[in-house]
């Protein structure tokens, strides 16, 4: 019921919330191992560190890419074995390298000489993976400005490693998050091969290729995962033949979680302003209604992906408007007192009311993991669900993993039809 002010009565408790369909994560995993059969996924924990997601992926037999001591502690506490973890941060604090050594995590990345010196003094059993730069010009988030060694310094680094008695076992790269050019993988795989050759000259026993992350997270992305697989698989077969006894891993983050999460926010406040339009002569020639809607989650919460330029979530109206309803220029704002806490502008929307729900899909990557409680607004709770069909897939996979001797204790999430 609406009264004359348009306020919906009796429904004050309308906190924002997230729904995670874990079935999507299961489906993504099945697709990954089917479409890139030679590549073992090591999920990048930083992308979405929801415990339930990490536990599910551990149960499905995935490995993990951790970038810090707390991330390593977190996955180990869930039961992940050290061999299933790559400490994929090329620039680590010495105390955290020591922690990795103590907790049995051996695979770590590096891209500079200082790191080799630190590792030689703090982690005698480290198995180092040389991270190389990539052409990330076609990616949403470029990582090569911060990480990676260019091919012309690799020789020196590999020689240094030999001198320092640090074991190098492989090469890694990351084409950049939200990659729009599968060819970047082909080039980087070829580059990795040339680094393998160099390393072998110095006597390193090279046996790991890590093709990183960057794969698309939604089905409506410009380029589908299938198209990445169609470039990656032949490149692997060409440069790292099936019989080459090189283990191949990847570090997908966004791919697993982006489309699994949806968000519901509620309109908590509303303001109408009249915009004055002026003609070419500078004279006022009319006004139009512009509506500001304030909702109970914003860029310091689940929309933090906007802040980091990772994504612009698309609004879906809970109630479909009728075609006869007038449309107004509208903007959406988060609940904090910061004026940069804006979710969207220049939206063409019918009139909405306080208490109305707005929905956003594809909100699982770099959202809940990067949110904070600025201004006292807590990140929304997440409700996890999975269909019976997917739950059966999980049981089948687990049985398979159990036979292979890598089973981990199950945790049953809430099951929905
Ligand atoms: C962030 C990151 C990933 C995950 O990237 P996505 O684009 O989310 O797949 C993988 N590896 C490393 C080293 C990263 O920093």
C-alpha cells in the first residue's frame, strides 16, 4: 500500500542482501576442466574470499592462488594442502615468506632479483615461478605495469637464481583482468616457452607453466571462455607438447564467481530536482524532472567494483514498468555521506518509490572481497543456494576425487530447487 507520499507502509526492514548460486560455481568448474583439460585451476582467492565458495572449490579439487599470509592461513584452515597452493605474489614481505616456509607452501612467484635474495635467506625449499610481463593492452585491468619481468631480464634472473641456489620450476604470467584478446595468451605461452629454454640452459629443472587469470566472468562478455580455450589449447599443444611432463595451472578469479552472485538493494530515500534547459540563445526554454534515488548499498560495499573500474553492474527493475509509464532521467546513490558514492547516472527509469527493490546480476567479482564498512554501513549478508541437480554433480565429482585420493570433508550448503 502506498500513501499519498508514495512511501510503502509496513516494510521498513528491507536491508540489502546478496544471493550466491553456488551451482554456477560448480558449472564453471565443470566447464573449465572440460574445455581446458590440460590446465588445473588454482582459484584466485582475492577475487571473492567467501568461505563457502573457497570450501566448495576445495571440495571440487581446485588449487588456490594466495597473495598473503592471511589468505594462506584461510585456505589451510579450510583443509587445503600446501601443494594445492601457489603464493602468487611476486613482491612479498620477508616475514610472510618465512610463514610460507613454515606452513609448507613452496610454490611462489618472483619477478626481480631482490626477491630471489630474500627467498634464498628465508625459504630454502621454495620452488620459484618466474612471472613474465604480457601485452595487457586489451584488458580492463592491466597488471604488467606492476608485476612481471620482461624477457630481456629473465636470463639474468635465472642466472642469479642458480648462483643463489634458489630452485626455479616454472614460468607464470597474467594477461590482465577482464581480458578481451585471447591472442594475448598465445603470445605469452610462446614467451613462456622461450624462458623455459633459457632456464634449462642454466640447469633449472622446469616443470610448471602457470597461465594466470583474466578469463571472462559472464556469459554476455564480448569473448566467451570457449574462445579463450580455442586459443589456449593449441598454443599449449604447440609449445608444451602433451608428453613434455610440464604441469599446467591457471589462476582464474572472476571466471568462477562474477555471474554467481546477485544483489538486491532497496530504495531508502529519494529526491526530485528540476533541471533547467537553455536554448542556443542562452534563454531558459524548459525544465525536466530528474530523480536521485538513494539505496542501501554503494561503492564502499558491493559496488566497490565501480571504484576499482572492474565493472559497471547493470540494473534490473524488480517490478517491470508498463510501457505507458513516464520515464525520467535518474541517478542511483549509495547510503554513505561521500558524494563519490554514486552507483549510476543518466538512467532512464519510470518513477520508483521508497521501499522498491532494485536487482543487480553478475556482482561476484571484486565486490564483496573489496567492500568495507565506511560510515558504519555493513556489507550486505550473502545467502548461498544450489539446485539439487548441481548438488548431485558435486557428489559425483567428490566421489571421483575420493577415488583419486584427494577427497576433502564435505560441507553441505543450503539446497534450493
Ligand atoms: C588477480 C589475480 C588473478 C585473478 O585474475 P582474474 O582476472 O580475476 O581471473 C590471478 N592471478 C594473479 C597473480 C592475480 O593477481
